[in-house]
C-alpha cells in the first residue's frame, strides 16, 4: 500500500509544475513584459514558500 504524501508536499509539487509549465519557452524579456504571467508565477512561489514553512 502506497503511503500518501503530506498535503504541503503535494501543494509544493503542484506549484512547481505550474511554474515550469508557465515559464517554458519564455524569455526573461517576455516574463518581464507580461504582468499576468509574473503574477501567476510569483503566486506559486508564495505557495511553495508557505508549504516549506509548515
């Protein structure tokens, strides 16, 4: 029987996956020019930070 990961670890994994998907094939310039992309990525970094502080 496989043991379930803690919720904070699943939150971290999911946010990391979103960051990777959203930033794939983007240049730094594209990231800087897109406020919606920046907000989404920064939000998921905040989720990761909160998960690591638990």
